[in-house]
C-alpha cells in the first residue's frame, strides 16, 4: 500500500500539473476563432486614443516594424494574425455621437456591432441589417466585407458614410464620398492594409422588429422558384442539408409588432446543440452520416419551421456554435446561384464516402456595390458558405478546393475573412479596381507597416526597410 501511494500521488500530481502547464502555455498565445491560427505577437498595443494609435504607427514606421490590426479575431483566414506587432482596438470603443434627426451614429473602431445596436436602440434607431454574428468590431466587419442577407441590402460597408483613419505614417485622415474619396473607397473593405479605422459614421433607420417565417421545401423546388423566394421578403437566407436535399427557407420582414417567440423556439435551440454534437461525432464515421442526418431531419425535425417576431439581434444572429469548424465562402453573380448549387451537390455526392458532410450549406443574397475590393462589386451577389466538421485537413482542403474551383468558374470572389486559396495574380482579374486599390494603399502605407503573411501573400509584397 505504501509502495503504491507514491505512484498514485505522482499520477494525481501529473493530472493537475499538466493541464496547468498547458493552460499557461496557451495563455501566452492568441488564436483566431476557429483555432487554426495560433500566434504570439512580439508586442501588443491596446491604445485608448487616436493620438496613441498615431504614435504607435509612427514609431513602427521609423523602426521598420510591422503592425497588424486586430478586432474580435472572428476570422477563419489569417487576415488578423500578426507576425510582429499587434494593435488591438479592444480599448478604443464606444459611441461618439448619435444624430437622431439625420439617423446617423458615429462610433469608435473597436465597438462591436452588438454594442452599437444596444446603444442606438435607446434613441429609437437600428442598423438596417446585421450579419449572423454581432460580436465583431465595426472596423473589422467593414474591413473584411462582412454581410448579412437581403437582395436589396448591401454589405455592412455600404452603410458607412464617413470614416476617420490613421495611415502607416501616423497621419490622421477623414474620408467620405465628398472628401478623400479614393481613401474612402479603398479603406471600406481595406483588409487592414490601408490604415487603422478609428471612427465610423453609419446610416441608421427607425427601430424595428422582424417577423420571421421559416419553411422547408425540397431543393429542386427551391431552385425552380428561387427568384420568387429571394424577392418575397426583406431578408431571405437558405440552409441546405445535403443528405435529405431539404432547404430551410428563412424569410424576415420589418415590423412594428411586439416580440413573439416561436412555440418551438426553445426546443429548436436544444435540438440545434444536440444536432451539432452529433454532427461532430459523425465527422469520424462518414459512411453513417447520411443515415444520421436523415433521422435528425425527418424524425427529430432538427430543421425547424414556424414563425416568430424578434429583435434584429435575435433574428439575424445564429445560435452560438460550440464546436469550432473551418469555413469557405464565395460570392458569385446572383444568376449563377442555381448552377453552382447543383455543382456543389455533385461534388458532395462524389466525395460522400470520404468526408462527412455533416453541416448545412448557408446561402445568402446581397445587393451589388461600388467598393473596390468588395466581393459584391458591380453585381448582385449570392454568397454560398460551406463548412464541415472533419478530422482530416487533407480531405477538408480537397473538398474546399473543388468547390472553390467551381465558384471561380462562375466568377466567384472569396470572402476575405474565410479560407481561400487564390494568389494575387488570380484575384486581380476578378477585381476591376485592384490597381487603383494598390495605388492608394501605397500612398497610405509607403513603408508597408501594415503587413503580415496574409497581406504579403495576397498583394505579393515585400516589407520595405
């Protein structure tokens, strides 16, 4: 007994020490949302004023350092992964001014979308649309082209009427359609390559609730009626389940009616989380996924239907994902939607015994715009998001690359905050204003202070000394 005690004590001690050591090591590193990119900046700045931001950038420019601007880190790509200095806007937040009469709000760059919504609600205002996740900072959301859904609504950057931005040399500019127009067009979806967006003025609308109606229909019927469905409501999105070929159609319209929960709302949320974990387990057994998904949809009714009235945050935002996963998303011309979805189904059919297609495909619709690096530049756009829980990165990338290849054939442009594979030479042919963007970027950051592996790879740049 005495001889066993030291052994048992050692095991117990290791069981306590090892997790603590791992926690200590992980606490010295930062992760993006999915956890794919782990990084440890050489220095972290959390400025609380424009003067501090300008000073940091002037110092980096003089010393030949690089700076990466970081918001909430809600990106799947390495766009916000620093390899030198990290400039966080975490402490530069808050509402600067609300102009109720003109329906405008000015906020600091580190303010999250949710914080903006809550702040302006007291003045009877709302943002016209929101993405699926509202924990993102306003600067990060507009820099990456974040969007919601609704064919009459552009991405979030189209709501911006003016910005304040600090260049790589620490110079503060104010830009809008009427002032420093080239900086304005470049910085709106500037990928963190143009400057630090310190203030944003956004167009608002009178406060509203949303009446949401959710129905199910077969995929082929949905594709045949696509135009009618997309134009039937203010905001429409589709969730496609591959194995059952069922589409969950979300329609929502603005209303002044009071909140009214769906009778199945709580049950659905419970099912969603059970479904999510079941999907994760199935990622290890791809051949069983079809049966499990069929049972989930047809027996347990995990794709809900019904109607409710809720606030924009309640309706636009999706339930919180517990299991982190990779995502790839492409925006294609709206008239290519049906063809690309059929090609995606064919790819999944071909690979279904190799990879577990255990998650929905999200399809959203966005109005075209004139922002230079916007995936929706010059055309109404359908954004198709593919994701999967899969233990094999090799298979996941094989699937993503096949879908990306199909999307590119239809003129697809990647979502900047998600995974993609194209090089600068491939992308510049799909962005008519690529050269104009690069010229303004060079003016705003001649010493290439705003640089990390993502930007160097994307723009084929070397760091200037």
